[in-house]
C-alpha cells in the first residue's frame, strides 16, 4: 500500500503548509469502509463503483443530492438522452415537433417497456412530468415550473404545453429527475412503496438489492429499449465514506472505479500502472454558501468582506494541487454563457477590513458547517478560519455527518457552508434557478438570497430564443449575483475519478451521469 503511505505524507505536507502560512491546525477524520461482498455469480461481468455519496431514495423526484442523482440515471430513461459527446439524442421519444409559437411540444414515443414488461405509454410520460410539477415533496419542481399541461393524445403521443416559449426546454427533458416512471405501479402501490426498494424502472437497470447506507445492486433491465445494452451483467454502487478505503479497494482489484479521488493522490495513482485518473470536464463549482437571513451575512458589507478576504487562487493551488481554476462568477465555467471576461472578486484584505469596520462586525462569530470526513472541505475550512480571522471574523468549524449537513442546509440552520454544486446540462437555466433565483423553488440553494431583478432576468432568459440576447442576460445575472455575493465562488475543478485499466466505456459525464450501460471489462 505504498500510495496510501505517500498520501499520508502528502496530507501532512499540506497540513504543515497551512500551519506555517496561516497558523491553523487540522484534525483529520476517517470513516469505516464497507465490505465488498459479491451477490452475483462468479465470472459475471459486474461493474463495481465505490463512492462517498449516498443513495437517499429511488424516487427520481425526491432528491437533488449526488448519490441519488447518479442512481436515478441508471434506473429511469428520459424522453431525450445525451450521447458520449454530450449531444442531445432521441430517448424514449423517437422524434418530436414544436409549434410555431414555441409553446407546444409533441413527442412521439418509441416501442419501449418497463422492467416488468408493461409498455411505456404517453400516460406514463404525462404522469411523470406532472408529478414533478405538482408533488409537494418534489425537490426540483422549478425545472418544470413553466409547464401548463402534459396530456396523452394516444398511447404513443404526448403533448406538452408551456406557459411561454422556453429555450432550454429540450435540455430539461433529459435531466435525471424527469425519468419516466410507471403510472399504474405508483398509483397501485403508492409512491412510498413503489420506490421503497424494488421500483419498476425504464432505464438500463433494475434493482436487485438496495441496502441503504451500504450499496445498491443493479441488474440489467431485460426490457430496456436500447437493444444490446447494457454491455455488462450488472453493477454495484457501493457507499464507502473513507477515501483511503476506496483507493485501497481499487488497488486490490475489489472495485473497478472510485468517485472523488483526493487531489493529493491523483499523480501517485497515475504512476501505479493499474489505474487511470483522467481529468473529466465537470459543470461544477465549489462555493461558500452564506445564509442571507441571519447575521452576519444578512449584511452585504460582511458578505463582500468575506469574499475579499479569501485568497481563492491560493486555495485552488494548494487544495486542488493547481488542477482547478479559480472561479470568477457564481456559475460553473463549462455552462453555456459563462461570463469568462468578468473579473470576479480580488483578494484585498485592506478593503475587507474596512467593510467589516463599517458593518460593525469586528469580533462576530461565524459557524461554518462542513460534511465530514471530507479532506477538501476541512482544508478549505482551515484556510477560511485563518484568513477571516485577519479581518475580525471569528470562525468556528462545525463538522457533521453528510445527511445532517444536508438537512441543516435545507432547514436554513447554518451561518455558512462549504459546498459544491453542478448543473444538469450545459444550458444555464437550471443553474441560475438552482443557485441565485430566490423565487424558483429552493431559496437560491437554501441561502435565502433574493434579488427581484435576478428573478426577472431568469424568467426573461428562459423565454428568449435569441442566443446573443440570452448571453447578455446571463452575463448580467452573473454580475449582479457575484457583486452581491449570493455565494462566494471558489474554484472550478474537473471530476477526479479513478478507473481500473481492466475497464472500458465508463466515465462520469459533465452533468454527473455514469455511462454505466457502455461499460465492460476488457480482460
């Protein structure tokens, strides 16, 4: 286990660097790993992926967190799909038509079946879309907030009517939350039972076994509409919180892929000869979420001071080993219409101290929540603590379990949170609605940031079909939300996942979807 020894040395180096530069101290945590029992027959071509992210539910409308999202993509097909190049292609809809005024979309379904052998019909499609819009427990209803109706014209034709023309509508029809579910099954068993552990699926896999907080075991859907897929005999998505355990399992050949390799280990693993660690593009941004509803971050001067005090270029260099790019706006770099020429926040301690003095916030305590164990968040927290102390903000780090961190974030029970988020596709509509739109369903990613002009521009951008005009609107949104510090953007990293050399066809797309149905072992 030489790479693990190197990792501990490198972690110590980073810790000593932080100590010498900032005078802080670090406490590292390790979680228990999971065993790798194999419920499949020996000799089967089973793809095993270890990830720190939990599958919280099998109901595609009920969670927006990473582990669930990666699972949804394997269980539920959408009207459209993205190919390996990221281009939209027909999915369950073999073709579609758009009305002259851009408010009606008619989708013509292919001959496809659910995992129980029943046909996928226009009724199922309409039910799935309206369920996301109307269910009070839907986690991302903003994605279909412009939907007036979805109706089956016959068994294979569904018409969707919108409030007004919507430029990103087809992109939205591909996101994993809008996977098509069986109307008859959900109505017969009720949503709680239908998605409790053995859902009727429309994607490449069905559930063989789900052990929450451990793993989900998938087997091929025998009725999947893409004939010949998946190329493997099934998969296991194994939840392993501790990063060292994940890497040890990969090097021992117990698993085939690992989510979230620590930046300090990337080059070491590349030299092992048995794994690959490509830098995969991600529509991803690391941020500091600030609670705008309570002191001290309800004061724009304190938010701006906090942003000015953080040396984000240093963070990207030290924490990600120079791999990530410093963020300049509130939107991810790879999203369409990213405002790449915008300067963003400089590192200016003098101006930060001045703003803190003006706000009367000297000595104010700030509690920063982080999900642990997460070395990246813990390293960032130490840097924040040191740099905010230099402008008079006393920071306390509060570490907690991932599930509790997510719950407290949704409840608004925090001052600040080290976090990251990604966009489901390249169109910025959902990114803006998720992160900076106060009236779009999730309180600007639970920060309670509210700007009426941003909300108005968000709606205008969605209905604007002219590309140049949309670009101008999204640039303005980024300028306003960055200046007002809706969140503090930190850096734009690629995905850092590791794959066995014995595996081909598997990657994580920019929109956080595994190409699992294309994966197989080569030897």
